[in-house]
C-alpha cells in the first residue's frame, strides 16, 4: 500500500486525475470503478475540466459504480446512479450505456447482484477503482463485520453511516436502511485501487486501514492485501498515522516516472 500525504483536496484530485489520464492514454477502453460520497468529487471536477479543455476522451470508457441504495425510486436525486450521472458521467463523453450500477430496485435482489458481478467480469474487470472511506472504515457500503471475501450483495447500514449520509437527504428518516454494494472480494479484484480520504473525521479510520490489523472491524484494511493500492490523504486525515514521516519521505524520493 502506498500512502501519499498532500496539502489538500486539489493536489489529491490532480494526482488521482493524472493516474486516470495515464490509464486512458494507455488503454482508451479502460474500465473505471466510480465511487460516490464527497471525497471523489474534486477528481470528477478535474476530469471534467481535462475533458473540456484538453479533450481527454472517455468515449470508449466503461464504468461501474460501487454501490446503491435499495428502494429509492428511479431518478431520485440521491440514488447513486443519479449522483454519478450528475457529478461526472454527464460532464464527460462516456456513453450512458457504458455506465452501470447495482440495481437497487430489482425485484430479485440476489439475481441482480449476480448479474452485476457477471457484468464486471464480462467487461474484463475494473482497471482503476476510486474509493472513499466511511468514518467507520467502510468502503463501498461494506460496513464493519463484512466478509473480507464478499461479493456484490445487500447490506444493512450502520446508524453512523445513515447519520453521516443524512446531509444529502432531507432528514435521517429518509436515508434508506438497505443498500447493494460490491463486496470486498469484488473490490480487491480491481487492478489498481485509489482511496481518497480528507478531514480529521477520517483520521482514525485511516489509521485503522493503513496501520491496523487486517480485520473486518475496519473493512478498508482489506486493502493491505491488494497488490496495488494507493491511499491519498490530506494532512488532517493523515494526522493519526504512526508512519506519516516515512510515507512523506518515500513519496518525496519516489522517481516521478513511476506514477501512482
Ligand atoms: C458513502 C459511500 C462510500 C463513501 C462514503 C464516504 O457511504 N457509500 O462509497 O466512501 O460515503 O463519503 P464521503 O466521501 O462523503 O465522506
């Protein structure tokens, strides 16, 4: 796992966008894994600008979202399908047909989850997966206690996550209790994972994920088993790390040709 500590959201977004741009230049039909939440928004903004100003081309890109609420009506502004469309895919030239997410309205949820896993596999797997981090250490909607080998499935949200996400809804009562999420085993199969965490409220989860034991109590800690995981942090999110100075030292001395 590579931990990179940067001065703030903008340089984090630029670095993540650099990695995505390099991937698209190498592989124009790359498969991107998209995350919701506020952490990846500056990356989407940066990519939209690179598309607009520099012609960064997404025409052959395929994208899969991480998770979805169960039971929100089609077109609900907080359905992750809508959030991703509004914040990112409508702003670049990805064909809407090439953007998929777990179907939170399916009558047969287990079948919809299997279909989603099949679709990711049929696309050749995810090349680069963006991730945020819940304050309880979740990635996607894999709450503490999730199987480290899990696949796309239905999960129940912990109250802390519902409270964290209530800011996007009118009230806590409107936040669904159930969600569909790619599993930790699914996420581990992405070829490169970039997790972004900013703010002091993430500091403990960041420490648990990078320096704690690999354990279901902090689902993101499973990324310690990933061969190519990058963790991009601002100073506040990095403030509880024991090895912060070492991470800074390694990144400062890293040959830039390596990229992320
Ligand atoms: C939600 C999403 C996660 C995201 C998390 C953190 O729970 N399902 O994918 O990582 O929020 O969100 P934020 O980046 O807004 O802190």
